[in-house]
C-alpha cells in the first residue's frame, strides 16, 4: 500500500485578487453625454481636473463647446454622436425623460464602448422626490437593453452637482457604487471614480440591483432638503 501526501485542497488555487488592485485608466478618453447639465458638467470638471481626457456631449455641438470652454482643463465639446465615437468610456448623464431616445439614436456610435449610466429615474410632486421604476427595471437595465453591443455599467448616482462644480472644493468625500455584468468593466469604472480625490469606487453587484441604487437618490434629496446639505454615501468596513 502506497501513501501520498497533499498540501490540502487550496494548494492548486491562485491567491485571491486584492479587490483594490484596479487598472490604470489614466489613458482613457471619457465622454459625458449630457455634459452641459449640472451632474454631467460636474463629473466632466472633476475628471478633467484629475488629469483625464474629457469630451462633453450635447445635442448641440456649439452648446457643448461653450460649456467645455467654461470648464477649462483641456475639456472639449462636441455633439453627442461625435462624443460617443471619440471616447473609450461614455458616461450617460442625460435627463431621464430623454434617456431612451438618446441611447436609441446613439446605438451604433456606442457599439463596443464601455457605457456608464448614472441616470436616476425620479418623479416629483408636493411631497418631494420619489423613485420611478422603468419597465426594464432600472435606467441601467434600459440602457443595456437598448445598447446590446455596448458594455453597460451603472455608477455616479449619488453625487452632488453643487460640490462637483465648486472649484474651491479639493476633495469629494463619498463612495461610488458601481454595478455591472463583467468584473473587468466594473473595475475600470471603480478606478475612474478613484481618480477624483476623496472618492472610492466600490463594487455593488450586477445590473439587476441598479434600481435600488438609483432610487436611493430620492432619499438623499430628502436628506439634503431637511439638513440644507449635499450628502453623499460612505460604506463602512470596506
């Protein structure tokens, strides 16, 4: 009878990857659709200020170019289609009521692109903001359905446009929840968020969980109105 020795079942397994080992994204060109609106303009400013190459898009190239001139830091402006074509990563920051039509029109231009949807479907009445639930489940899932040839993720939902655009603020104290189907794509977006001082990008699940992330903005609006604040989120013990 012969005996064998074994170092245990874990001996053939590769070491677990450090979740904070994120890729270098400094060379990517980032396009921001809706870059003339408050959230899109603020994100464009912060990323460009961190050294990212940024193009802001609008239905009007002239309007985008004017907004880009205001931001400085090398930001360029173009119409939405050109912005999509010239960018490696495209952030969707358009108003919810134009979300579906905008993405449908840009389906070909966004083919093969990493798309980051940060749109929050919200309604407003006398009681304040409340979440809407799209037929697809969320804005991000609608984007994925409309852009079958793109790699869709969801992130940047909970950021204050006021803080993003304030040049006197050096750091944005918040975490960014990032959702997506492919871990490599999520890690790129996490790393992009981390380019902005004070921010961390945190993996928060697949796109099927995007609705509650988008909906939480309604709660933050209530917080901000009550406390006259610009609240964000911090995830503890991570």
